[in-house]
């Protein structure tokens, strides 16, 4: 008997077949997506790093790491913290300017607990600032001398790229994704044999820990070169090279070209570096074709031969006095008496180098208000005519900052002879574009002092501000700028730490970005996420002026932002719901979670 297949049975079979095909396709696509999850690999040169101080090996043969806060590694052990403001990239650790990891003044770094395990300073915890050569008093009371470091990647960036966490407690986390190689090199990048400098390995496994950094051959001239290579090119692209130095080194030695016996001279005034000229300018400088300079207002100038620190300078005019700068940080001469010269006077300066050879440089001096005539065979001090045509003497000019802008040019005067001069904030001085503008708020990352004068001395110190955790860092409003006697730029500030004994005090602080930074964020976080860190929480508002309160968020709340907006000299974050919240780094932090 012939069996007749029912229509609904056929439909059921076809549905099952199609379902299986769909499931198989989904699995295939899912695996395909997974294998292509990193189609655009992350450029490793953008990775931010931190360093975990390391010592020798323990009894089991593993490195000893900093544990000065708790019995386990925490974020406070790192110096710098890979997730903190001071983390660095390859741009901050170059051959010309290596990242300094050592110290010439070793100290004992005490954590948040004393040797008996008792907390120090209540609930105030501080970040480690231990460097190679320092001794760390561990949380358990033992001591560790820092001889190397573990290189740690920024957790936010690693998490967003790999989806992997546990960067503090897994000491091999970075080695799952990168290969680490270390070499000692000299200032020219040439390898220096050193078998005591190693990347720690145990069995077949590598750690991102460099040991023996304290054993580099020459503390002043040689460097540690660390090459980090991605193990999976679909996740990370491009190897990264980091250079470290125990005490900091100068740029690589470069052999001069023929007839280029000098890399140049620098001119300084009260406002700092105000001009420069090269050996090519010197070669064409004669009594008939001098380099033209405007006479500084106070008749003083500072002249330095950049390539010959031991060189001596003399002038052929008896009205001028040249005195070697007594400051060990300065290598040139203070020239005084220029105001006594008749406008248009030509002066020959003879530079006797350390090898006994001499070089003559001719200057023709004008006045600030009455420029004289003349010709020049080289660049003028402010980058002027270099063709040899008739030009007035070059005005030595710098850039000075206004309350909200920079770019005004003005003649800068030189330091007075005898007692080192100090410029005040009323003096027109050079203000780089990367410093905080007048009216901005900055805060201290490390211990810093407030001084009566821009030339810092202990007798002129108004107050010390100890290193604090982020939410307690001291804040200052920038009210102006000044330079010390040796030309170092300072902020003139007003203390705005309300409720403290120093509130309202006015003085000078450093402009070093390792010590002081603007307190407000200037960009969006990469993942558009911020976290509330203020103990009192933060509010959101209707307007960027932070008026019209909408909602309160407690400590630890994660918020998503879409825009950074400016309000006067501060910034705000606009949330995805359109409300505004502060961008103060003491109250919120741009970090993944």
C-alpha cells in the first residue's frame, strides 16, 4: 500500500533543516566575529605604563615586589601608577630624554603602615615614590632595596583591548601579550655588554620584570633599553622601545660636520632663553658683517657656548665685564656693561675652547628705542635676516602670557651683574604654550613648596605641601609668572585650600609637570567613562555654570560622558542625558572599571 506523506510533516522537516542551518551559520559567524574582534589592532606606542619597584629574589627564586601598603600588591605600590596621571608612553622615554628611574639621594620609603603594622596618618594613603637605590619598609616590617622594576600596562587600555583584567595581582599579565627584551646602551644607542641586566624568567615563563638595573655599567652615560614586542599582531601593532636612565642623560653624542666646530650659542636674559645662533652664523660673522643684537634694557646679557661647557669667553671692549656664572646649572658667562656702549658699537667675543682652539664672534649692539643700521652675514638672534642685506639690529624678543592668552612680544632684559637677578611676575617673560594660563587652577602631585621669591631657598619658603592622595591634593590659582635667577619658569599663585592655615597665601611654586598639573581635565576619556571619587559625591546640573541642580551621585558611581565643555578657565563634562558635571580631577576620575 502506498503511503501518503502528510503536508504538515514535510513542513516540519523543512523547518528543522532550516533551523540547523541557521544554528550552524550563527556558530560560524560567531567564531568569525571572535577571530576578527581585533581587526584594528591597538598601536602599542600609545600604551601608558607604570613601574612596580622590585628587589632581589626571595627564597623561592621570585622577585620581591613593593608591598608597603598591604600584604598584597595594590595601586599605591606603583611608582608611577600605570593608571595615574604620571604614567608614561614611549614619547616620555626616548634615547634623547630617557625616563629617570634612579636617585642620587637614596631614602627609606615608608608606606601606610609602620614596622609593627599600625596605620600611619589615619585613612590617608599615599602613592609610592620609590626609585632604584631607595629602601622600602614593607608592610610586614621587612626592608627591600629597589634594584629593578616590573613594567605594568594601563589597566583601562589593556581591558578595553583584550577584555582581560587582574593587572595588579597577576604578575605575568603583560607577558601573556608581549615579549620583553632588555639591553644596556650608550648615549648613541650602541649596545653595552651587561649580563647582570635581565628580564626575569621562571621555567618557560617570562615576567615583565627587569632586574639588575642598578648594575648598569655607567650611571651617567649608559641607559637601559627595553623593547616590547606584541605576541599577537591582530591585537597589538608595532613594537615599542622605552629608554630608562638612573640619573638622566643628555642627548646622544653627534660628531660635528666639517667646519661646524660649534653646535651654537645661546643668549639668555631675565626671562630665560631669548635667542640663539649656530656656528654657520659665527663663520660669517666678521667686523664688517656682525650679528646684530638690540641692547638689553639693563645692559646685561648671558652668553653660553652650548658645545663647550669648559670654554672661556672674553670681549675686546674694556667697558664690558664677563663673569662665569656661579650657578652650577649654568655653563656660560654673564655679560654686563652693554648699556655703556654707543649704539652701533661692534664687539668681538673670543671663545677659547677646551682643546685650546679659538673662535671669534662679532656683535653689533643697538638700543631698545633707537635701532642702528648694519648688515649681517648670519641669522639674527631672533631668527631674522640671514642674507647679508642691510637690516636694523635684531630685537631680542620673547612671548609673554596674558590672563587668557599668549603671544604678546616684548624685549626681555638680562640678569644684573653680581647678585643674581630674579624676575617678577610684572616682568615680560617667555611663557610656553603648555603651561597653565593665568586664572587656571593647578594642583600638586608630589611634595612641593610655596616660596616668597621665584628663586627658591629654604629661608624664603612660606609653606611645605606634603604629597597627598588625589582627593586631598593642594590647589592653587595661577595669578602670574616669574623666572628664577637662572631662568627657571615659576607660577605665581594664590593658595585656595579653604579651611587650611595656608589658605589665601601668595607666593611662587614650580611649573614642573611632574609636580604640578591643571586640576581640570582638558579632554574626553577614551572610553567616555568617568567615576566619582569625591567622598561627598558630586551633583549634576542643568547648565555648564553648574546651576540648576538635578541629581546627586555617590562615590564610586560610574557615569558616561559625551562632551567636554569649557566654562571660563574651567571645564565640565556633559553626560549623555544632557546634564553637566564637574571635570575636577579631585572629584572625578576618567578611568575604565
